């Protein structure tokens, strides 16, 4: 319009007033090219008055140029002349909520919520399309609160914002510092690159307030800003910030000050087209004002995009050269893959493999994924948030070094370190998993006789033999009384899983002794005298079970000499079957005595068999 109406070629206004002409032209056409009336209390500014007089003198030509432009682009108004992407940004910006992080150096989140409720604010789960005085806690960052956009002026007048207890900032910066916090140990230092707003540095300091970490900030080349920054950080209550006056690319990776830096936060300059409110973002984050031209056109030129991507690649590869660092967090507000995925993948592909350190790899997001869309966007291990009516766009990538196999740390060492730092709160350290596995194996394996436990085992065997001797003395009072072995000599029996006929009675009265470490493919089956036919004329035998008793040191080896020296031993098996099923058959060795018949109708829950086992 200015060129078509011949204002620029014919005017003598200085170039530094060109921006003022554009702003006043937008206001002039919005008033239908009518002169602005001054109020009585308003003072006239010479430069503003000069530009206004110029536009008034060209108002007919300006109106005609606007009409021709609207017809050419089929636009209802000057607003519709803007690219569609810009109009969508304007629409999202009108509903975009406010994000504020809590300065935990001065106040706790609980105290902030209590103070807001005292001022009439109500806590809700979501503030979307709510016009009341409400607030909500962000799902990704526990110390970030969300407010409706119309409450900004009211909130700025509260003590929480005046005393730097609550700070307005875009959510993308909070996501970046929380990603760094998730990768830190108690004593790790941080290096921040291209932070933009100093609020990001203060937020990082607040999150590490309880640690012994130091935060190094590079790129502050002006020495004159140092006192102002120190004063600002004092107001925030930050004490662990150290400013480096060199640019990041000029800092060597072997710098003695940075040997304890374990995580590097990289916030490079980007196109920023994921931002819905670009003017406010540029002013708050101290970004390049030249981006406004790209925002007005709805995109960035290919040449400028290539330059930005090259700068980002150089900074990321330089960050990966710090051998002591273990992680790099890369964050942009761009929607172009050339500035995001392409830069990260290229840096990972062309790593310097000559350095004797573990290489970097792409790690999954360390932030919680709160929706199906976020899970879908993070399938390739990148964290993305698309621009929407509730948040600006953001891209996050976490690079961590691969674990050195020679430096693997056991669980016991990790617990010991945690206990040394006081993180276990008096919890006793348990045994390692290997010791627990050995303990379980020792319970299920065959018992072994040891020299240290020999006396105790022999005493238990003597008690067992005495009990059996007393039982033989009371043989006349035989009944179906329930009995059980001591716990260590009792074996639980599995229900029968096979259907087979019982074997014939064995002719050998002696039962073969169970040998240690012997595992036959089929257990020894003993004959039985307790036979009971089922109604279906089918016979079902229980599965034999191998019962291992502690070894007994006998002074004789001949069976004829054993019998007079050793009392008769017995063993008991406790079989439990379903109540509705006919009792199954029990296989056991039998040695017939003269005049003694086999006992029948014994309870299915207990079959007590007195037979010698040697």
C-alpha cells in the first residue's frame, strides 16, 4: 500500500520512522482513514504528529491502494490479506492460557495454592474456556501453574508476582529445564547455552536449590550486564549461578571450570514458528526481532532455514565434545524437521569416534506422556508438542552416552550410594539378588551333610528314631489318627496326573535307598496292598514321590546286622484329594506279617503305613 500510493518515494521522513509509519497506517485504515482526535489530557508527540499528517495527506491514495489489493487477493479486509498460517496463529494466541512457574527458592507449591485460594482462585483440572478465577497444575511440570489469559493484569498486581514467587514464562522453557533436572545427580553441574530469557536460568536454579550443583551460563559478553544480572538473581533467591563471558563455541571442552558438568542444555536460535504469539515471545525471550518478517509471511525462507540449521548443528556437535558430560538436552520452538530431527540425527551420525569415551545415543523422553497424541509423536524417541489452543509448539531431544560395560554398577553399589546421600531414610540394605537366588536354590536342592551342622542333624535323626520306637510299642492301639512329620521331613505331593494300573507287590522286602544327586527318568514304583476299585472299573494311582531323608551313618553294611541294631523306621505320607472324588490308590511297599491282614477303609486324607525303610 505504501509503495502503491507513492508515499515512500516522495516522503522525506527518516528511515528509522518506517516502523512507526506501518503501525500508524494499520490504525489509520482501522479508523476508516479518519483523523484521530486528541483528548484534553493527551500530549502531542512531534514525530507521531508528523507521521499522522503525512498519512492524512495521502488518505485517498491509501484507500484506493487498499481497495485494489483486496480485489486482487479476494480479501474481505486487511486481516484476510495475511497468510493463513498467520491467521491461525492469531486465533490460537487469543485463547492461549498463561503459564507461570513457582520459584521454590522463596515459596513452596502448597503455599502458592493456599495463597491463590485466599485471593478467590479455585483449583481445577483444566482451565480451557473457563472465564472464572481459576488455576490448574500442569501435567508435565509439577511446579508450573496455568491461568486463563484474561487474568494476567489481575495476577501481575498480586504479591506473588511482585515478589518473584510466580514468574510468567512460555511452557517450552519449563519443559527444557525439567528434562535437565530428570538427568541430574545431587552433585552434577549444568551448562546452559543460548538461554534467551534469564528467567530460564532462574528456573533451573530453583529446581536445583537443594542440590550442590552449579549452573554455568555462557554467552554474556558484556561485562556491564554482570552487576544487573547478579542483582536480578539475588531477587530470585538464586545462589548457584556462575556467568561465563565467552561464547559457547569459544569455550574449550577441557576447561577446568566445566569438568564436573554432566548435563548441557542447548536452546539454539530457531525459526520459532511453533509460537502462536510471536511478538510477546520475542520480547520475553530476547529473541531476534528479524523473525517478525518471517512470521508475517507465514514461513522462513530456505536460505535462512539452512543458515539456522547449520548453526544448530555446530552448537550440538560442540556440546558433544565435552568428554565429562553425560547428556545433552536439545530444545527448539520450531516446526521444521530441518531444525529438529535432521540436526540431531546428523550430529549422532558424524560423532567423533576417535575420542576414548562412550558415544551418544538417542534416549526416550524423560517427561511424562500425558495423551495419546504425545505418545504417537514420541514413538521415535523425540518429544514433540504441536501448536494448539492451549500451548505453543515445542521439540525436545535427549542425548545420553552409552553405558560402558566395564563400568557397570551393581544394585548393591547403587543402594550404598543412595544410603550415603541419605535417600533411603533409614531403610536397611537387603541382600543382593545373587545371594537371594543362592538362598532359594539351597532350599529346593538336595540337603548336603556338612561338618558344621553334623551334630544338629544327628540329634534330629535320633529324635525321629525314638518317636518311631514309641509308635511300635503302641501298635495294639493302631487307629487312623492324623500325624505329620517335622517340617524339614515333609514333602508336599502333587495330585496325580497319569492314569495307570498299580504294580504287583515287590518280592524284595528291602526298599532301595535313595542316592544323593540321583534323578531317574521315572521314579521307583512300589507295590501296594491297598486296592480299591472305582465304580468305572478304572484304577488310578497317585504319582510316586521321592522323599529324601538326611543321611544316617550306620556302623554296619549287612542287612542282617542292621535289623537288630536299628529300631524299625516308618515314614508317613499325607495325601489330600478332592472331596467329591473317590480316594485314589496309594502305592507303598508292604511286608506281610503272619496273621495280619491289610487294613482297609482308611481315610483318604491320611494313610499311615508302618513299614521298614531300611
